[in-house]
C-alpha cells in the first residue's frame, strides 16, 4: 500500500510542473484508518508547501494518521515555516518519504526532527521515481548550476533540415505539443542567433488546453547581431529575454537591446564565442534552475563540448530527406575519434504516434 499511496503523491506533485521553480515538485497524502483524508501539492513558488496544503484539505482530524511525501519535509525557515515542525504539532504518527532532501539546509534535519519527536519514519519508497521527478531540483540545489536539456528533432536519416533549409515539419503535431509542455516545465529556453535570424521565433509556450508559463528566452549572440525588431526582443512581464554575448558587441547596440527590456549577460570569449559554462554559472546565480536548449547544430556541439548538457531528448520523425549538405543535430568541428565520443546512459525510448523520442543522460566524467 505504501507504493500505491506514494504513486498518488508523485502524481499530485506533477501538478506543480512549471510553477514551483526553483523549488522542488512535492505532493503529500494523509491516510487514516486505510483511507485518504487529505492531500495536497506545492502549487507555486512562495506559496504553502504540499504538507500544509494536505493538512488544510483534510476532511477529519489528522491525529495518529500517516503522511506520505515524496521529499523530506523542510526543517528551515524560507518563504514558508518549516514543515517538519508542523507535522509534529499536528500529531502525525508515521511519515513515509521517497527521498531525502539534497538541499544542504535540510540534509536529514527534517527526518531527524520527526524521529526525535517519536514519529516513525520510512524512506526510499519509489525513490528512483522521486529522483527522476525532481532531477532539475537535485542538480540545481547541489551544484548551483541549471539542469540543461538538449532537445533535437531530426529525420530518420539524421537531418534537422532539408538541403534547401526547410525544416517544417520534421515531427508530428503531437510531438510539437509535447515540446510546448517542456517549455512550460523548464525555466528558460536557449537558442543561438542563427535560429533567430533564420526563423524570427517567439519562443513562447502554447498549450492546447490551458495557459502555459513562458520560459525566459536566452539568445546566444556573441557579437550582438540580433535585429532590434526581433520577436524575442518584445519583452513584458510574461515574456522575458536574456541576450548572452561577449565584449565584441557594439556598445551602442548593447544600449538599444537593453532599452527593449531585455537583460544582457556579457561572458568572456571562448574561442571567439560565448563562454557557455560562465553563462550557466551566471544563470545559477540568478536562481534559474533549468535550460531547455533548442539550438542549432553549432550551439548544440558547443554545449556538449563545454559539458553543460545533462540530458538529451531526440525526436525522430519517420522521414528521409538525404542530402550531403543537409545539417545534422550536432555540428561544429566534431570529435575526430570514436573512442572520444560523448557517451550517453539510461536510455529510454517512447513513441508519440509514429514519432520516436529517445531520452538519455550524459555520462559525466568522475
């Protein structure tokens, strides 16, 4: 039964996708006498945590009940009071937890508080699923760097555009909707200046059944080549933009970009280009926890080479277009020897109608 209740917890936690960053996704279920009497989830950053919402939604006295949560309850004062102390005060008898909180401010203290007050604690229930759900939070809270997902779309023969440059559409409508769900999930979306010059995209979130959250748009533009009338420079409260550039940018152009409302991050040169590792550190300092990289082949290669990518999502449309000059998902100078190839692990394959999605994680050097 613990696994069944925890599965419900994880499903509740997912309802907070796109709204809690940089906080984790957390759900909570309260069970008494074999039935659920309260449940909740963390709905939005700065608002009450899942445990508090579960208490507030309880249909009867929670004294002596069991609480199921996918993440160790917080033990410190942040935007909200510590949940561990509230659990004690409410008279909960037992707490079942998927995973300990990797946040150094918690790091077992929440569990310690519960045990010191006579509450039985069980950990590790659906631990792998819980870690997968909060992979963004785990990376960000332990390193201070955003979790970076490299998303590509290619034909079966590995092309991201035809020899004419035409790329609409490689994947089906359902796959493209899935990508908009991803935009809603992650804090930022990153592309190179080549994408802006070629397509003039808005890079916003468009969901079919509800309003989505627009990610902050990051444009990697080492020389400040972006046209001032580009759609991504139309900024307001819900559509923000960061231009990542270098000292090569014209100072007058820099001023005009800033006047549009866009923020500018100037990084050191990395072989004449934006230093992506420096950029990621800068984003982390701004409490940006995740990046969805929808770049072209050159930016994709640079990101992989810089070691900033954590996960790859490759959408494959069942089409063949050929062409020796047609671009592939990863360009750049390339890796000369197979022994030095970038290796992936934990591969997962799924289908959206006839499209195939391959998900895999980068093997990080120890």
